[in-house]
C-alpha cells in the first residue's frame, strides 16, 4: 500500500477471492462429488496455487463460501425489509435458496455446533426486522418469533434431503415451503 492507496496486486487479490467464492459456491452446491479444488480454480480462472494461497484447504474454503452466501442472503433480506407484505415472497426465496444449496448445507453440518449455530443466528438476525414489521402489520401470526424461523428452515431442509433424487427432493421441498408458509402467514 502506497500512501493509503491499495496497489493493483491488492485489487487483483480481491478480484481473485471474489471469483473463487463465486466458483466455489456453484461447485459446492452441486449434488455430485468430484475433484473440487481443481474445478473451482478452473472456473475462477486462476491457478491452483492462487486458490490455495487464499484457501489452504476445503474446510476453510467451505467456511468462506458459507460466509459469502450468508452475506448475499443478508443483503437480499435487507433490501426487502421495508415491505411488510413482501415477507412471504422473501421467505419463500430464501427457503428455495436453501433447497438449491442442500449439498452446501450438508457440508455446513460438518462444522462444530457453535459454528453451525453462528450461521443460523446470522440468518435469523437478518430476518428479525422484516419479521417484526410483518407481524406489526398483521401479515403473520402474532406469536411468530425469529427463533421460529430456525424450525422452518430445519423442516424444509429435512424434507429436501429426504431423498437422493434431486427432482423429487425439490418437489417435496416446494410442497413443504407452501405448507409451512400457509401456517405462518395470515389469510389476506
């Protein structure tokens, strides 16, 4: 860094990290296993050495991808938090995102319990304001709390993982999302 200005290498490193996280998000969300690290490097347009400089192993990479995905979800939730009536659509989108990332969610379950709880707490915290606003405007049950969302996420994720058939899992999870949301939201 020269006089407080980041150097070109630093911008390249940031760009590489972003490309790695994007590529790793795609690869780690897939259902089929494979040679992950080489494929991630290829998709990110970098060499494996660069990948390993940023993320020395799969565990570190998985944690970074989960953090990246959480940031994306938090941004999406924050962007829609001012529309109390839009919570159903927002919650549906997030639940579908979790279904689409079921392989990544399975990887997250390999982390210690405290780390898993930290990720879940971030998700629940992101929903706290939109949920409060929807509750205050009468769009959801009055007794619904942010912690109830943990139960909703767990239920839908369990349904999506009940079968190895990806299409059947998505169909069952879609139905579970509808049933869950009908139990949460008040009729119009």
